[in-house]
C-alpha cells in the first residue's frame, strides 16, 4: 500500500463544519462531550495536496452546554456562523480583521452644508437660536466649518445693483463667534422645482422679467426647449441685462460681497469662496 493510501486510510478527515469523521464514515460522538468551547483544526487542503499548502486555515469552534455566552463576549473574533450538530453548536469563526492605522496621512478638513433655506427671500436669518444650537453641536464633534449658498436671487432680487446682505452678515457673525470656518458658494442659478425640494429661490425678479421678453438669455436645446434655471454662456459678453453683460453682473455681485464682508476676509483662513 502506498504512503498516500496509508495516509488516507488512517487520517480522520475533517468535515466542512468541524465535525470529525472516522474512516468508516461515522461521527465520533466522543468529540461532542459537554464543554464551554472546543477548537477543531480544519486544514485548508488534504495532507497529500501540496499545491495549496500556503492557504490559511480556518478554526471551527464546538460549543457545548455551558459557558458559551461568556466566552463569546470576550472573544477577539468578530464574525461567526452557527450550526447545530447532535444538539451541539458548531461555530465557524473568521479571524478578526486588523485595524487600519491612518496616522501620518494628510489631514482632510470637514465642512457641513447648511440647509438651503437658512436665509429667507427677505434676506433674513431663519431661526437664529436653532441654528446656533446646531452649530454648537458641529463644533463639539470637531467639524472644521460650514458651507452656505449665497443666492443671487435673494441678494439682488428686486433691482439691478441693489444688494441686500443682512441675513448673511448675521450668519457669518455667528459662525465666526463659534470659531468655525466658512465656505461661501456664489450661486447664480435658481433653487427648487425638483422632486422633494422644499425650498424655492428663483432668479432675480428683474432678470426673470427680461427673460420673458427675451428667452434667448436662457440655455436652449435643438428642439427649442429652454432651461430657465440659469443664464446661458452666450450672453457673457452681450449687454442684454439692463445695459450690462452677464459677466459684468456676476462681477458686480461678487465685488459687492467683497466690500460688504471685508472684515471677514481679513481673518486668516476664515472665509473661502466658490462659484456655482
């Protein structure tokens, strides 16, 4: 008889769930005597298979009648699968994954977007007390700062070059007092109109009036369908907005912002601007 045949004839083979089988095919019930936790080694391959000898093995735990709850609570293993064999529980346990160490990685600042309706159409801060409470919570969990849209349709709503910044100034003061940082998005499009939107901020009224008489100021596709959510790039250099080009309108708006909030720009790393 070859050594391989001898090995197969004398070595008990482990079943997939950790039940040890005898050469005759029966189950040795002596392995299921009551115990708190019993480990059975399950090789990753048969002894005569050398091609997969480097594959990690699994550990299958056999649980008896007593002590299993306490042992599991203190176990460093995090995942398992339970089976029942002859009134005993067989637990297939996967090894605990190593924790990742992020020490030394580049710091990524975290900014939280404020609600779209934090400033109303009159450029007033909505619920200052509630906002202050929410910002304090963000500060307590070490958030770096907040992001807010600065809506063209609110600030320059009624007439060209008539800007209202009152609500935004109050908001910026609160953020500064809490020593949070601020990102401001210059939003030159309308807000709302989509499914689930609960805030509606249109383009400035005087711009919408121009659009009713001259819809070419909006994006238009080949079928003639227009998107009135924002102005087309085609008028960036066309004086169709009460004597100004679109680029000049945007520039004047941002220049007014820069002048109005000069004190905040003087604070190092407090205020950043984005265009939308």
